[in-house]
């Protein structure tokens, strides 16, 4: 059974196998933090990352 993920921007539930979704993993000293972005919010995130100088 695949557990649905929740978008960290719009709080909408979606499947982790959805096409166009983004998973961001931040590794820290005490483990890792996962951020999920649904396919609807990906364009907003890409624009913000371009401003910072990162790319997906």
C-alpha cells in the first residue's frame, strides 16, 4: 500500500508516484527532512529556485 504525501506548499494530498512531483531531501546531522511538492505547485518552486540560482 502506497501512502499519500502532503504538499508542503498547498497542503493537498497526492500520490508519491504522481508525474511531475518533486521530493526535496535535506540531510542534517540528526537525520533527514523530506519536503514534497505536488505537480500543481512545481512551477512556483522552479521559479523560486531559479531566483536563488539552483535548478531541478
